[in-house]
């Protein structure tokens, strides 16, 4: 694969070839780190640390596995270690950001405000998932890792990975439908109004 | 009725593993069942949100990572010393060997004289040569002894220096890890 070409170049002493790999996977590493650490500065630092680790351990990479999964695994382990070292109120940082955003949202047209509200709702549903469920959702649906790759990242067998993802989806449906129960009337009214207006 | 199957098919569709026939079944069910439609809409909203909020790493990631790698690589270069110095010492040894074995007997009497004035060095050479003659019955092997001596003399401190640098680098990696 193309990754392998770059890896071989790096191992042959071409340090600059590594930059291509950084560009290719930096969003993956940052995405996972942000999801597990909830802090942009820390996620950016961790992204650099992970790539230095990858570079230092490149010789130990086994080409039978996906390079993407290998990098993701190093990232997840690094973040877990970091979280264990500094057990902190991760959710607090997130809430702060939401509050800032809500303040900035004032003065938007109602339609956009509704869309934003919906986005926030969906986001908080995702955030409220237990960590390992959320991680599987992020890896599969946001970072486009395959089931095989997620098995390599988490070390779980396929049955558990599938089960986690299915249950996570179910939890998301439940959380979001609890909201829908409250708001359904209002939205249906809007929908009906729109319908009538256009006809 | 059929909601369980619809859910299964919805899961399969999210996995990207649904065939045409099942997809039609799912779509038909979603049209007639508001409950399943709501689940479908919730999950679509989740996927959209995940796509919309896909985090992008800072632009500075590459330069920062590459800068660190370059600085570590720079510190790694003295590791080559243990390989370079013995080779250089060996080459010097060979040159010395050739100089003594051939130039001395040739027309270069002046060089011969100059070399003889370096009594200590020449004396050392003479005793090595005598030792070699005694040991191997040949004067030519003394060149080999001189070469080995020089290689060891240059090689040992260079090797020790290399080891010290290497320890420093691995300590750095331990701190990164
Ligand atoms: Zn149904």
C-alpha cells in the first residue's frame, strides 16, 4: 500500500517522508484525542506526541495490520494513560464550550437557531454515551475505520465491537427520542405550516 | 410488525452491508412506520453531526513534529562515530604500513632519515617489528599489529562517546513515552 511506501522510505533514513504520514493521519489522531480528552490544546499536544511515538516505533510496525489502526491504537492508549494520570472533570470543559457557543448564537434567525439547537442536542446525546461506546461510534462513523480495524485498535473480538456499536446506536435513538417526545408537537406544527404554505 | 426486521436492516445499512432488495423493504417500512422513521431520522442526524464536527488538527502539527524529529536525528548522528573512526584509523594504519614497508627501501632516503629522527616512534616500530619477526617469523605482519593498535586507540573512546549519546536519546524517548 501507499502507506508502506512511505514507511519504507522512513526506515531507510528519509526522515522527511514521515511528513506525508503526519498529514495523512493527523486528523484521525487529533479527532480521537479530542474525543477522549475534551480539550483542544491537549489534543493538539497529544497529536504531536503520538506522531513522535509512531516515528520512534516505526521499526516495530507489523505490516500485516492496518497502519491506520496501528496509529489509532497508539493514540487511544496514549489518551487513556493520560486520563488515568490526570483524572479530571472532562465534561466540564465541554460544557463550557457549549455555553460559549450558546452565548454567541444569540441574534441568529429562528430557523438557524432551531438547527443549532438540534445539533447541540445530537452532540450532547453522543457525548453522554459511555466512553468505550462513544469511541467505537467515533472510530466507525466519524473516522471511517472498518470493523477489522476497530478490533485491532481496541483489542476486542469482532462480536464485542459489533455489539458495542449496535448498543450505542440504540442508546442514541433512545436519548434523542426522549427529546422528540417533548418537542414532537411543535415540530409537527411547523412541518404542517410549511406544507400548507407551499401548497 | 416488521419493526424488528427494519431495525436489523437499518443497522446493516449503517454498516454499509445491505442489498438492493432489503433496502427496498426498509424504505417501504420507513414510509409506513413513524416509530422506525423517527429512529432512522435520529441516527441520520447523528451521522450528519459526526460528519459536520469532524475535528481538524492544527496546521502547525507537521512543522512541529518534523522539527522535533530533526532535532532528535541531529543528536543521533554521533552514533555513526564508532563506525567512522575505526575505519579512519584502519586507513591510517594501512598508509603507515605501506610507508614503512616500501618507501623506506626505495629512493626516498630523506624520508628515511626524517623517520629515523622520530626515534620514539621509530623505536616503537622497531620493537613491534622485532616482536612480529619473533612471533611470526615475518616482518610484514607488524603492519597488521600497528593497524590494530591504531584502530583500538581511536575506536574505544569513539565507541564510549557513542554509547553515552545513545543513552541520552533513549532517555529522551522514555520521557516522551
Ligand atoms: Zn417500524
